[in-house]
C-alpha cells in the first residue's frame, strides 16, 4: 500500500512539475463568481448474430455532471465542486447492473496568508444515489446515504490557480453515516461481538449508525491540457485516522481524460482507485471508456 501511495503521489507531483508553467500564462483572475460545468453521456453497445467466436449482446450508459462554482473577493477564495455520476450496463439475459454511482460535494474556503498560501477550511461529503447488491448473493448491501462520508476541518491551502491546488488539513473530523438495517446484528443472525469482529459495516459497529474519526487529510487537484483538445483532470485525496491504525492511509484518486472531437462529441476515459480498509481490505479500481456527448454550461 505504501508503494502505491508513493507511486501515485510521485505521478501527481510529476505532472505538476512538468506542466505547471502553463498556469503562469493565465490572466489575473477576476473577482466575483466563476461558474462552469459539463454534462456528459457515455454510451457503449455490442451486438452479435451467428458470431461463432461467441459474445453476448450488451448495452451500457453513463451520465455524469461536473460543476464548479468558485468565488474570489480580495483576500478570500471559495472553491466548490459538485459531482454526480450514474451508470448502468445490461447484458442480454441478465438483470441490469450499476457501473457507476457517485454523489459528491467539495467546498474549500481560503483567506490569503502569504504568497500562494491561504488559511483554509474544507468540507467534503460523498454518498451514492441507488442501492447496491452483492453480485454473488443478490443481497442489498448499500443504498442512498448508506454509507455517507462527511469530512471537514481547518488547514493550509497552497493555490496557484483554480486548476492547481493542494490543501493540507492536519485536524480533520470524519463521520461515516449508515442505515441501521445494515448494522442490526440480531437480524443478521450474529452476536454484537461476531459482527464487530468482521470490521463492522464500513467500519461502523453493531447497532450503531455513525462512526467518528479524527485525523489528517490532504486534497490535491490538478487539471491540465496535454495537447490541443485533450484535457486531464486529477483529483487525489488522502486521509489517516489518528484514533485507529494511523498507518492505514485511505486513498481516493480519480483521473478524467477528455479527448474532444468537436463541441459536443468526445472520447472520455475515467479511472478511479480507492483504498479504504473499513470498506474493503484491498485496492478498488474502476475504469470507464466510451464515446461521449458533452454539454457545457
């Protein structure tokens, strides 16, 4: 896990050092609100007829919203990002399955300290919109607001532009919200001790609906233009819990690569990797590629 963290952090810093000179070309930012957003629809489809090599008809779609609304006034900066994404795939003869399900809000407030440094306060909330099911048993294992994650705390922000910033928050509170139906040990045929021995439900103990953690968080954001009509957005979040196993650093890295064909069409690649030992003791990865229809607003 430490090697993975080092590799990702090196990759992120490497991108910054190679392309950061592009940010010096930006004009002095204007005060007031700056808003921009994008709605994308990715579509994949495969069909087979008398195909001797085999194959199953399938169709998949992903809808995503990415909206930024940032504010600048004198020594104050306030950056906000809203992300919503939902995807489904349908294979002939099988029930449809989720391929993506995210609802996230990030808010970062800063007051200039010196140079590119700001005193900061941040808030991050993320959950999912639809129910999730165990792929082997079909049992429901999650739904809206279960789990839900809330992080907030003071820190220091290094910000060169809206497209390049790092926030360090050494006093971060984290609350995990879950529904009681998933932590009812008796209903699951387990004792409280047996339920807790499994690590709980996303870290929440038996018959509880919340878990409180206190630790340190680092959030980094970098968006760059690799070449004409090709942009790459990198979002990296790290968190360690002082109260329990601080050596187990939670990781959430997302890369969105957009290769524009014209004003409305693009080829999109989304890659996400997560490590959170309260949810799964291993590395989770997700990758989506497809031709997309994009609407900017």
